[in-house]
């Protein structure tokens, strides 16, 4: 601040709060640590503050629907993949559908696209249709309840090809980050500015000494989240519904042990600071063992299935929630369902 602004009469330990502004589209909620002069300026040093610092009681219940979500009809990721957005007929229940089209190498072990022996290629599309049920309630400066539950429908129609010499790998391959516009809600007289983003990645794990060609088609609804209630502690929510996946014909040359899963993370930021997030992955796994029978005929026995899991992360101190110290990658739940098995003659 310039010296001409000192008539604001700011004091240490006071709070600064604002909703969405042109100069601060994510709003802010800060606590003043110190005020000092530096040349012709007055420097106001602040730190993170919470709504529970300002008021003894509050309640916020939100189901995000973004009825007025303004996005371009078509977008592209930083990799050039086309992203299309479609509003939902159930605007009170979800954010609409984000569909990403792929036709490229998604993993290259040596980083050189001219060498094709160590690549994974994807061709097709997948859709994420998320919704978020968020709530917080506190009384006399103590948190009573907190919940953040993401329900997402995932639809995939992908063809995938592993090259013949992909080494042992375990990678999360970023595919798209879709920022959503900030929204202001009120807890009493305090504006709470919340910004969300949908982050989609492809998690690839395993090892391949073969050329594998397969694909997956279908949909699933995943419901994941965290729910805190004072007196009862934490409860983790993890459900899979309406599983409807099928595998496309599988071909391979040698043994393999691999999996690929779509990971649709939903991030929630408060005043532009990362608050809480839920990563829900859904995908498939394939395993094959190379054999030679007594007649010296070689073949591969394989089995494949659907897998799902979830991760949590959150900012420590958010709303003063005890025990809220997750970091990204914290595994909460993982489950798999076998779908098909068979033999590939070589």
C-alpha cells in the first residue's frame, strides 16, 4: 500500500475478507500478522485464516450444479486433445459432461517419439460427469460436521496399444485440467469463495515385454468422499454402481502384467488456496502368462477385469478440522472385479 492508504487504519491480528473482486477473482480471507513501512510503501503481512476464526456459528450445504457455467463448446488440453463440454439435463445434480478425445502416444519411456518400441498409445474418448456434495457446520467455534463427497459417472471407449518393450513403469499421465469459475457462498456475513477444477489423468502401472492391443468400453458410477462428525470421527465413503464394462478383443505376443486406470480428481479451493480434493480412478487391468505346451505350441493365458480406487488430500487446518492432514496419494480404497479370461495362441 502507498502511504496515501494508511488511513485504512489496519491493525495487527485483524482480518481482511472479500468476495469476488476484479483484482481478486478468488476473493480472500487473511489474518494480519504485521504492518511495517518500506520506503514509500506500507507493507501488510498476512497469513491464512479460517471462517471459524471470525464467527462462532455457521452452516453451509452446497450441491454444485453450475447452472450458469460458461465454458466454450470446445476446448483443448495442453497436449492438443479436444475437450467438449455438454450441459446436463439434470442441472441440479451434476456439472455436466466433459469429454476428452485422444489419439496420441500417452507414455514414452525414453521421451523420444521417434523410437516407438517403448510407447503406450491411446485412441478413443472418455467422459467424466462429476458432482460435489459439500457441507460444513460449526458451533461455538468448534467444527460439528464436514463432508466432501464426489459422485462421478465415467464413460470410456478407448483402444490401447503397448509397444513390445515398455520397461517397468508406474506413472500418472496428465491428460487434462478443466478449471471451473469461482462461486461465492455465504456463511453468515462472511463470503466464502470456492473454486473447483476437474483434473483427469491416466494411471499406468506394470511391465510389458510384448506388444499388446486391446481396449475397454463402458461406464461406471463412483461415489467417494469423506465425512467428519464430531463425536463419531471420520467416515470414508466408497461405492461403485452400475458397472457396465466390456473388453475389446485382446492380442499379444509375449507375457505381460499391466493396468491402466482413468483418474478423475475433483479439487476444491477456498479463496484460491487448495482445500480438499478427491481422486477417483476407474479402469482395467490385464495380466498374461506365456506358456509352451508339450507339443511345443506357445500361447498366453490371460485374465482381465475392472478396477477402482480413491485417494484423498486436504490442507491441514481447513475449517479447524481435527486430523485433517491428508496428502495427495493417500489410499483410501481399492477394489477389482474380474470380467474375462482366455487364451491367445501364438
